[in-house]
């Protein structure tokens, strides 16, 4: 196969003006730029880092959606009301209802839009807190994030949408109550103000910003994070400086299963549990419904006071979630040809572990988890050697809070007024997820609200042109 070419433009090709400038090269920003260009806008993307894709690149499990052809092809009968209720309950009933309703009712069209852009998500897996299989992923079961990012990057190349890396957004320029430009900085050209009719902030969250974490959620400050280095909340600060409000800034998601026994923090995707893995304590016993919401699993792990817990799975689960190959390649996985040998390697009670797996396999066959009430991700037992273990413990994963927007992705002020020409989408925004984000909803959010931002920017610009 030919080597993939990243869609980076020379800063020398930067124009004096654009209809829409997108801040951030993750899935939300790229989706918005593609949608806007297809509607007739001249769009450009700027990215402060040399690397592209943001946290979108790191997503592993899937993209949640409901009432899709993919679900029906897997004999999953689903509905929007159930999807809404799962997210509403998972978020502690604190989600922004307007955003949530738009999200749920536009997930199917987002999957269809991706397919029309040669990004097909035709396989399914489960995530915690979902009553149905809704996490759509590539047919080869590979990580959804890198697949989606590369697919969108190919669209940027095909459509000649410029993307300028190592270019930082410094200030949103307004003319009265309307966005009129964006001040940027690039080492090669210095500071420059670009005229634009609209700006989309799609720059991600703030899990790498210690000052913000200390101000809004000091209780998580000691934890490590799965986030990429650029997740420093710059876009939130830009919006606030332009008059925007923030919401839910104290709501930080701690992911229960990350591997931290090396210098790096590795996210162990929820799809490992979604394909059948169980969690055990040092005594080799289950202690939680592994498929409940992330906040509840995290609390259960913390309450063990054992410096984490251990994921247990077999070869069948491994084959169903290929990201495990990467985990093993970087030395995160313990392997043995029997349960007793695995227990020794993982420093678990061997007799208890064997008994736990025997009882779990019985629960899987009957479809009833009498111990913890697990109802999903029970398609397979743990019977096929070799067997595997990964030591995990919680880490900061996602910031539910951010810029306050409405369902049109318009940035709102403290008084609820929109800032004309300023939009935001993706993790940089707040309100959708409530107290706890359901796995698989972040990628869905980037596409659903990224498309909406592109659509609404076009509508806003064309409407103003008609008036003038």
C-alpha cells in the first residue's frame, strides 16, 4: 500500500481571508471543514501542534449510534428513546436536554454521512452503560479513532481543504457583536490576522492543563491522564476572551482501565470489557459489573485500595478486539497457557481466580450474572487458551465541561445570547454528557456536532450575504 500522506499545507499558502477557520485538527474540526466546503464555503483548519488528529486519534472502541443499518445487520433492534435514556441515566440526569436530543436524533445520519465519505463503520461492540450494542467500528474491528482520522484526512486532501500545522490561534477578532477575524501565530510568519466570517473552536479538552484542573476539580489533580499533550484548554480560553460562557467545568471523567506501570499512560479500551473481559481484585474475585458506567467502575476500583485491579480475558476476546495486539507489543499484557499460571504472573489468588472464571462462564452461558447484574457484553465466555491479564488503574480521560453552546453549536454568552459567527464542537464544549460520558459518545459527538457546525456556519454566512 502507498504511504499515507498527511494533509499539511505550507504556511506560505495561507490566504488573507476565509469564510470559515477551524481551530483544531481532530475529528470535529475536520468533519466541520468538509461539511462546510461541500456547502460552498472556503474553509481552512489550523492546528497548534506538528502532530494531527488530537485525542480523536486515540479513540479505540467505537462510535455510538442508534437505528442504523449496521445494527440491523447484526440483529440489534434499537431505538432513539432507549439511547437517550441510557445517556440521561449515565450522566446523572444532568445532561443538557437540548444537546442530548439533537445528538440522539442525528447519530444515524452521522454514520450514513461517514459511509458516503468512504468511512464505513460496519461492526459493533458494547460499551459500559449502554443497554444495546451501539459502538460502531471498522469491519476489521480495529481502533475507530485512527481509522476515522485517516479517513477524514483523505477527504481533506481530495477536497483541497488547507490544514496549517504548528499554527496557534491567539485571539478571535470581533467587529461589534460579529466575528471578523482570527489572530494566529506561526514561527515562520510570526503573528498575523486573517479575515474570516466564522470561526469554529474544535480544539479539545483541558485534561493536560494543571491550572484549570486545580481551579475546577482539584480532587483529580494527582491523577495521570490518557490525553495527548495538546489538550490544554486553549480553545476554552479563546471563547471566554471573546465573551463566551463555560459550563460543567468541574465534571472530569476518570477512566477506570488504564495501564500506568510504565512511563506512559495507556488507555485500555472499553472494548476489552465489551468483548467479554472481567475485572478481578488481588484475591482473584470479581467486584463490580464491568459494563456499568465508567464513574461506577472507577469508584469500585478505588474502593479496593489495591493500587488498581486486573483485567482477565482469553484468546477469543483478544481476537475480537485487535487493539490488544498493540497492548501486548508494548509490554502491557501478561500471558499464560493456564489460569493458574496466569494468576502467578499477575500476583492473584490462583484458586479464587479459577473459581471466579468457572462461575463467570456459567453466568455467561445462562445469560444471568447473579453476582453483579451484568447484562451486556456476555457473548463469549473465557474458555480459550492462552489467557491474558492487564493490570489497570484509573486516570483522567475526558473533560465533560467546556464552552457553552446550543444545539446549533453557536457559542453562548453568560446571558444565553449567541456570539454571531462563533461556533464550537467536540470535547471543547460542555453540557452534552452530564456527570459522566458514556464510552463511544465522544467520537459520535465529533461527527454529529462537527457536521452541525459546518452546516450552521454556511447558513449564517449565506444569510448575511443575502441581507447585504
